[in-house]
């Protein structure tokens, strides 16, 4: 094994049991011998060197290429073992320099006046739709579910998420709602059916637009729910009573937060309410997208801290009426996605190939690990222009959820998402 990687692993793995077979077939055991053993294998010495130089990027690449393989346990088990042992790791000078460079580059790119949003969205969301059918719930909700109570199924948790958000919006029949980043249309359709609200969803994904419009038409909702290929920044419309955005803010970028909230202020009625649902991070965490995720999965992504978001909210004139932190809910969501995806491995390989399967397995496992160990979370922020737009207590949210849950019994079952 390359001595540089050997020394790195020896510094990291203090607890647990990790057996590493290098390219020559030599097996070395690290850790204190506790827990279920995890065994990995390198197929070539160059893979060892690449990971030693840049583990944040190369580990995922080598796994994706089949040059770093699991022999006992799975990739999530390995990543969790490493992360549990590196909560206080001291970076080498090279790693520290690379960390500084990536942080600076991310901060620069997210502030450049170059619109790559449509290209970045297409890179991920315009993948073949059958891929998403392998692991998402029946409504194709591609954002954090709400596991309350914690032992419910993924489908139940995604329904609970929609219900939870709808309750915070204080919906009434006849209102007009804008959904920024409408995905495959499930949230807008839920709101239209459950509350009689007129919904406009905007997206930058051609695939999502086609599927969501088809779904609304098949449910007879075309008069109440419409979807548009539209960038929020150039949208012109009469102010909406309600605005909701779920899982889109991570693509905005810190340099554009002020523009985002200024535009939301413009598009929100004076008595309106907005709910923003986004991934968040601890302010001390790295201010750049994971390099593997950036290169292969979500180019241009940026996970905000609340300290970065709130100044832009306040400067826009919007008032923060409520903030809720959802801890671990995304870890549970990602675990369900990963388990479903792995269970349908052969189908995923037929859609693309085995390298693509491993790439997505690594993405799902790494993301799950991040929400379990890296202080990442979901925040739901309720905003308004007026301090009187929402009550001065939270009882109304719980009451609204109870009413929605009771009404769901009369909602027609969802049909399977159709795609060509």
C-alpha cells in the first residue's frame, strides 16, 4: 500500500475495525477491534495514491470506477466509520491548502454574475425519469421527508412533509400560490386539492415540467395547477398570496441570496406568507459543495448556514415569523432512498451502467452520512411582510395539520407517475 495512504488511515481509524487489502494483496487491520468489521480492497496502487492526495474527491471516484471495493459491509458503513473517527481530524498541509482553495473558489463562483442555473438543473433533474422511480415515493418527492412519528414509511413521511408545510402556509380557498422549484408537481397538486388554492409552479427542468403538467392534467387539475419553465429572477406576475420553495434554495448560491429574497418580497402580497424549506449547515462547516457532489451530482450547489441567510432576509424587508430545524429527518430519508436504490441495482445498471450505479450509491450514502455526522439539517423558515400575517402562537399549525390529515382520507389515490 502507498505509505502516504497507510499513514493517513492509521491516524484516522482509532475505534472500530477496518481491514484494508492493498493492490499487492497485503491485508492490514486498523482500529481497536470493536464493532462489526469493515473490509475494503484496492485494485491498483494508483488508486491508493489518488485517495491519499485528495480523499474528498478521489474516494468517490475510485469507488465509482470499481478501483476501491467493499468486501465486508457497504459503502455507507465505511463512510460512517471514517466520519466517526474524524470529528476532530487535523488536516495535512496539502489537505488544508486544498480546503482553502475550494472554499475560495466556491465563494467566488457563487458570486459571479453568470447564469448557469438552467445547465446545472438539467445536469441532475433531466436524467432519465425511470431512474427516480427506482427510489422515490409514489409522489416523487425529491426532498427531505418528515418522519413524525419516526417509524412511518417513506410514503407516509413524504405526505407528512407536504401536510406540515401546507399547515405553515395558512391556506384558504381561492388564494394564489407560487411554488419556486416545483419538482414533479406533487406539492402544488396536494395544496390545490386539499385547500382549493390556485397554484403556479416554476422549474428549470424540461423533464420535470413535462411530467408535472401531465400529472396535473390526469388528475383534472389543469384549471387550478399550472407549471412553467421559468426562472424566478425574471418572473413578472401579480403578487401571490402564498409562496413556497422546497429543496431549491440550495441551488441559489450565497452571492445571490439578496436577489432571491428581494424577488420573493416583490412577488409576495402585503398580507402574504412564504415558507422556505432548505438544507442548512453549521456556520463553522466548510463553505463549499462537496467536491464529488459538485463534479458528478449537483454542480453549482451551495449549502447555506442560517447566519448567511438571515441578513439577506432582513435586508429584503421580509420578516421571519418562524424557523423550525428538522434534525435527522433527511438522514432517514436518504437511508430509505439508498436502500430502495440498491435493492433495484440491476434496473439502475440497465438504465445507465454499473459505474453510474456506484456513483449514485456513493452520493446517497455520503449524503446520509453527512446528515448523521456533519451537523447538517433542514430548516423551514416562515416569512411574511406583515407581523400580523400569522398568529402569535404555533397552535394553528398543529390544528391545520390535523384537519388536513383528516381530509386526506377523501383524496383520490395517486396514480403511478407516467414517463416516456
